[in-house]
């Protein structure tokens, strides 16, 4: 196992990516490189939810994913496009070090929850915008194979999570023209990444309408999209298995936990 903490911004300690990479058993190991999964925990751009970080790593690593958890800019530094540049830096770093991390640089997926889902969807729909690039980045170096979105803040419109929107915009009174610039549903296009999206109909924090709207916009443009809406379950279920029971016993939901298996199967056809 290769575990490293990478600081993506020079002289700044608050943007960090942790690596969890299984390496070949020996130098002549003929096993193929793994898929890469970049995980973006939620937290309303105010912090990072721990139960949406390492528990997700442990759910995906046994299925031939090498995983990376990005602790992107939050709080006073959450205003866009800074967090989007963070995730662009992370994807580029993973690709540039593909051999070291034993991953296929053409198969990097991004997975985000809640506000992290907004960030993942922003990358998936806006990776080619000037504001998503960082100095020294080659065109397309931040493009991902697919985006995986768990109960995402997928729109900054009427049904958005208002606190997350205020963090993205750096103010509570952004105009429609201002927030549309960073709203994934308004930026869906024919070049967007394929999407796997899941949500619960009972979510009272981030309305399921977010996922329905984004899925509709992607499908309208011919983007391969898989959408799962579970009838029951609160916001923030993460992988919904026993490992996160200590966080909140109601997080355990065997039916919702099925999203992990379905998602893994989806990556095989993308």
C-alpha cells in the first residue's frame, strides 16, 4: 500500500490529497493497472465529512480501484473557482504519476457527496473552462472518465442547498447570471463526463430535484447517465454500511448501500 499526503498548493497546508494505492506484489507483476477514484467528501464547503472519506476508500479498493481523497478548499477559501482548480490539480497529479500509483491514466473517476458532489459535477461539466485550469496544466489533463455523484448539490438554482450556494459564490445574494456560471445543470454539454447519480427521495437537506434536473440535462445532450432514486433515507448516507454506524446508527441502510455495487458495475461499461 502506498499512502502519501500530497499538498497541491505550494506553501499551503489546507489543500491535501491522501493516496491509498495497492501496488504490484513484485516488479514483474503482470496484473493490469487499476482504475483511479478521486473522492470528494461533502460538508457544505464549510468542512469535510469524515464518513465520506476513508469508509468510501475501503468500499472501493477491494474492487480494483486505487483511491485518493481530496481535502479541497473550504470555509473562507471556498469561493469558486478555487475549489475547482484544486480538483483539476488533483486529477492532473494522479495522471502525471500514473505509473507510481499503479493506475490507468485514461480511467480516472471522480466521486463526490453533497457539496463534494457539486464539485465533482462542476469538474465533469466545466473541466474545459478557463476558470477550471491551473498554471502549467495541459488541455484536457483534468478530464475524468466519469463522475459519480451522491446526493449532490447539482444545481445552484431554486432547489439548491442555499448555504452551499452562498459558499460557492462568496455571498448570499448572487444574481442568476453569477450563479449560473458555476451551476452544473446549466453547464451540461455534449462533452460532459458520463454520470452515475444517486439520491434518496426523503432527503430534506439537498432536494432530490437536484439529481433529477442534472440527469435530465445530461440525458438531453446524449451523455451516458445512470440515475438511482431510493425511496427512503436521510441526507449524508455515504456508503450506508455498518462501518459508518458509529457516526449515526440510521446511516445503515442495506438497500441504499447497493449503490456501491451498481456503481462498480457502471464503471465497467464506461
